[in-house]
C-alpha cells in the first residue's frame, strides 16, 4: 500500500489507567462497532480503566473481538473477568460476547453525559457515515434526536475521501484548513461525490490545498448546522465522534452555532462505548 493510500487512515489508539487495580472490582464493558471505527471501553467499579479505538474490519463479530482484546492487552484481564457487556453501534447485535444490545443514540447520550457533565443538553455525534443530533436530560437520557444518514457529507468517511484526494494526512486537515489568509466560500455541493469533483476543479484553477480544505471544512460545518437547526441547540453543547478532533470543522461550526462547544480530556470517539459500559454496569447491578 502506498503512502498516499494511507493518508486517509486516522490514528488508532488504546489506553489503560495505571492507577487502577481491577482485581476484586466489578468489571463491565461496552463495545461500539461502527461503520468506520470500533471502540471497546472497560470500567472497574464504574471508573474508566481501559479502552481501544480502532478501524472496523470486514465483519462485526471480528471487529468486536479485536477491539475488546486490544483494550485488555497487557492488563491480565480476560473475557471471563468481564461481568457484563453491552454492544452498540451498527454492529451491536453482532457482538458475540455481549449480554445486551443498546442503540448508539442512547449510548452516546449516556457517554456524553459522563464525559462532559450533567449540564449537557445537546450532543452532536459526528460518526463515520452519519451525523446525529441528540437532546438529553441531566442523567444522559435521550429526550429527542435527529439523524442524517443519507449522504457521507458531514461525516468521517467524507473527510477520508478528501484526505485521499488532496494527498493530506487526515490528522492534519483541521489545522491546515485554518492556515489561510482569508476564509473562502464553502464548496457548493452537499454530496461528497460532487464536492470531490468541485474540489478537483478548484485545484486546477490554482487554489492551494489549504484553501480547498478550508472550503470543504466550511461546507461540512454548514451541513451539520442545518441538522442542528432542525432540532435546536440547547445549552450546554458537546460533540462526540471522530470529527470532533478536526479543529477546522469545529472552529467553523462554533461560529455558526453561536455558542461555546464544551471540551473534554476524553477521546471523543469512545463516547458510544463508554455509554454502553455504563449501561452494562447499571444492568449488572440491577440484576443483582
């Protein structure tokens, strides 16, 4: 595989909390098998102990197993030590070791509530192939939501297409799109296929790569805003998913929303799996 083909790949990651000894504690997990990425979160008595964030493979069961195995790596944990697992995401019914499947809408609300705090009322999940706007209460329970899954524009997959087209690492797109003298008009096409054609035309006209990226990030922010306008943005406002790491989109979206977007030290991609793990803990304790 050539270097150019690899540019669309975002950085996979895993983490273990060095301050927690899991032995003797209630271990629960959540596994989010999405269309583009998969995450596994492990909690010890409700505290974040370990997680993994990796590319979804060719089938959901294998992706779930790969995610949980990577999260457990070098911890001494095995599947037998996990008291309860909840699956979520597109592949939630195909997590072979889970006891329950819960929708990603509910899990992102619960996970977002834990990550950003009980004041969060609107959560925007920008995933690999869809975008969800969720309203929730102080406990992270969903009160309303809207989803756009008709087109890859405004999603992580759309950004991957542009990284490949422009020969830029997907990890650098956000910063590069802000390195401009003047904000260009957004690309007019709302479809990724047509936006790609439009971007190619701009490059032929002599637009520098940074300017084209700025035009696409602006268009993505505007497209997301149209979804938010339909449901309304109630404060406080937070974002989950991979695109939350793209400063080019987030900076422009914040200007359109007109309110501060909350920040978190958590990896924004683990929100769904974290919510699933929290549900797992509650369900296990309720079963007792």
